């Protein structure tokens, strides 16, 4: 924390202050400071780079405790650092689930000892994620939970969901909801549509998401609670959220790179790395998500990093688990497919990864480069061209549909509390150095 340095000559983008200009950013004792006050600090040339508030991934599965063969807190946070993220929100569907203070404290203590980035812990909405009994929200908040979610499952009991929203509001916690009507989705392995018919696979209709999004909007509007919809995939859900926001409903939502850039047609290859939940949908739905991203309906981009072992994925499509990894691919993909193709400006993309996630979580000291704030910084190299190579990932798993994609742009450095935890810039030492 005693290090002092100045990042010179970068394009500084800070959506929290409406800043987008060439400037210097100085760091002293772990915080952003005035460059004029540092007389003998080391300088790093950032010409051609973008310096932004540290990126936050709202949706990450670390698998620890319980499935350390898929991912650990150490390997997951290494992957996050290499992907440009200073903080990640760990999902609670571990083994045991994070529905008690002791499990929350377990994850936090391991993250403090072994983590390379900040691990923000979410807790279960219901005990055991069974949807039957509300978790002890007060105790979970006291233990350090930043959000409540049964991610991977949807709370189908409307009365419980209403009470959860009421209690969460009183404790100032957002509800992150995985919206899926299990009776409609039961047995499905891909999007219900043209390609499920051609391939002879059981489909999951978009309406399975729409029904629960509509339910959540109704309850959140009545209660006045903070609601966040996870991994949005349906055009009608996007429309309903847009209309609800216009009415003043306190809600936000996220989309993943795989839902933004892939469709169900990919499944004709029978590659299980395209099997995700919610499923990859048709081009019509994908384009609707792009529009929702552009008009601000979609607030944030999150990876839904879901690691699985190679053995688990090397089975018939029907029997493979849902999920793909994304911590090390999200930023390069978004720079390539959104910024370089004119869908979003660099400033708009930075907002989706930094200030918006911080606002969703209610973290006033993150998502900003204002003077005095903790020095959590993501440095981007927007012009660096490379090919995604899953064999080089720091994650323990390799289940990505983007292996071999040509991309333009990457995270060049990740700074957490004033310390370089990742660097792909020659001459800058870090805990993880890109080779």
C-alpha cells in the first residue's frame, strides 16, 4: 500500500464523473491522488491505453467450497485479474450453499488469503436453495453478503418471493434473480425454436423466462425493493424491463457475452460448450438484447462464469451440464464485437463493466477514479489483436465456446487497492505477469 506511481498519457474514461480525455492518474497508499502531489513517483507510459475504473463482474461461480476440481477461489480470482476485473460477485450455489454466516465467512476468509481480486459474496434467498423457507437475511448481511440470489434456481413460491423482497429492502440488499419457470423449462436442453425442431432436442421456451420476469416486476413494483435480473436472454423480458424502468420500478439487469454474440444455431455442431442456461436463443432475441444494451435497458455485462471439468462436458449434449466460462474472454469479446463494430462507445462499455455494477451493488467507493477513492483500476489495450486460446487460461476449466476467436482488445493491467495484480505491459511487475 506504500507504492506510488503515475499512469501517464492514457485516455482516461470515468463514467462516474463523465470524464473521457487524455490525463494522468496518480496512486499513493492505495488511493487515487492528485498527480501534482507526487514528486518522486514512478511513471508508467500508458499511451494508446485506456485507464478506467476497475471492472466488476456481477456473476461468477467460484465452485469453492465443494467442487474444487472445477475452480477454486485462487484460480478463479487469477482468471478474473487476467480478464481485467478488480472484483467479482461469487454466486452462492456451492456445496454447501452459502445460506449461513459460516459459509459466507469461509469464502471471505479464503478470498482474503488466496484471492488476487476482491471477492464480493452473495447469499442464498432460500435455505438450501430449495425455495421453501427464507434464509436469515439479517445474519447474512451482517456476515458480509452484498446480494441475495438462488442463482441456478428460481423461487417459484410468490409469497416467499414477496417476503424476501420486503426483508431485503429493509436490509438494503438487492435481489439477483434467475428467472425460469421450471414447469415450462423441464427437460429442455436448448432454446425452443427452429433449431430445436431440426435437431430433435427438447426446447426451453423464452416464455419460461418471461413469466418469472413479469412476476418479479409486479412484486418489486409493489414492494419498492431493488431487483436485478440475471443473464437476460429474451426479447419480451427486455421489453418488460424497459417499460418497468420507465414507470420508475427500481430494477436493473445484466446480459452475458455468450447471449449477446451467439445463437442457438451453433448447437447444430453438438458442441456442449454451447449448452448454457438460459439457453442461447434465436437471432431475433439476440438482436433485441443488443438494442436493450444500446438503449440502457441492460445495465451491466456479466460473464456468468460457470466452470466445469472436461470430463463433465465430454458427454452427449442432453447429459452435459449447463454453463461456460467467461472471466478471461468477456472484455476482449466486448471490445471486439461492441466497440470496434460501433455498437457501443468505449465510454458506454466501461460503464457497463464498472460504474453500473458498482451502483447496482451500492458500492460508492468502487466504479470511480475520483481523487481519494481506492485505486481499483482496469487498463485496456483496445488495439491488441490476438486469438483466444483456452489452453492458456488461468481458470481451472476450459469450457468456452470462444476458443479460436480472433479478437481486438484486451485487459492490459489490473490494479487492486493500488497494487498491480496482473500485467501484460512490458516493464510492469505484477503478481500475475502475462507471458
